[in-house]
């Protein structure tokens, strides 16, 4: 049995729902609320946000499994991810919030020029 059309339907409905929620949020949220979470998120949610932005779910979940199934030396990557995120959440993000920037690309554009900021945004 071929579920090709059912897969396409599910994918299409997913995109419709995500776009609809984005349009609804766009009408009710300001730019600061959307990008900065209204500046009242706890540190652990910021940590998970950084992990989700920077690391794919597959990597974050599979690296510990690979480490467990082998000699655990591969597990140091996952531990480094977690320690790095804690450092970013406690040391770097408070300074980032104090500066008033909404995105890192805004800081890059202001510091190094608009073209460099645009390139950094596109390349990420």
C-alpha cells in the first residue's frame, strides 16, 4: 500500500497550521516579544532554545546513544554541548539582553557592516 498522498497531505496540513500560527502571532506580538520572549524566560528555557537553534535533534539525541553503545568517549560531545549552553545562558545572554539587541545579526550588522550581517544570516 502506497501512503505517498497521505504523507503529502500531512505535510501540507503541517505547513498550513505553522503558517497560520505565525500569522496569528504576528498580529498579536511585537518584535521584542517574539524574539526575546518578553525578556522574562527562565534560564533553562533559554538553554533549550539555544540547543534547538544550534544543534539538530538527531545530533542531540543520537550522540549519547552512540557513546553508550561504544566506549563512552563520544559522549564528551554531548557533555560539551550542555556545559557550553549553561555558559552561554549564564554569562553571555545577560550581557546580550543588557545591550538591547534583538538578534545577533543586528549586532554583527552594526559592528561589521550590513553586508557582513546579511552574509552571516544567510550562511547560518
